[in-house]
């Protein structure tokens, strides 16, 4: 479950199950679970999952926001490969900057965060992928990103 929480996009097959189980063996969570879980599902749900060692079905994990997509087991690998390919062909530096903004959102005030957003969007707009994306939007065509800042 800790590994699933680390993913930005988490696709699970229908048969997947999730449990932390640390307290069942007298331990505390590790792998960032106690930091990530409340941010993903809320404090009360995180407390319940950690303290009771509840086992979640894939459907339950989707409903509480632990995973982002649920697919038939037979389609899991193909869907994961397709998603990875889509991300790899996208504006990867903009993705990285967006992820950094999201991860920093809990650690700073709104004013600081707005400043970081402004700097990030300006940097992306000045880069090759940003110029390509804006040009494609204005030209009403699909962009062709190269992963450049």
C-alpha cells in the first residue's frame, strides 16, 4: 500500500487489495505512509486504516482516492503501459514542475505558493515545450512535445 501511495497516477486491477498491516505486527507505518495517507484520503480515514489494518478492495481504494483508476485485471498491464507512454510523450518538465507545486502546497502559505506558481508557469511558457503548447493551442492542432523546459 505504501508503494501505491507514492504514485502520481495509480492504476489497479479489480482483484487488487490494499492494507497497511503495520500495527497488526506491533510496528508503525513506514515508507512515508503516515505522511502520504492523510493527504490522500483525509486524517480520519487514515487513522482508521492504520489503526484497524482494514483491508480495502480495489473499488474501495478508488472510492477514497487511494488509486486513480480501476481496470479489469486482464487490461492492467496494457493500461499501465499506455498511461506511461502518454506521459512520456507529454511535456515532462511541466509535469515535474506541476508535481513539485502539488507536493509543496501543504507546506507553504497561499501567497508563497502563488509566487511559485507564477515563476513556474513563466519558466514553462519560455521553454520549448511551452512555446510548442501555446502555438499548438493557437493553431488548433495537437502539440508535439520534446520534454524541454
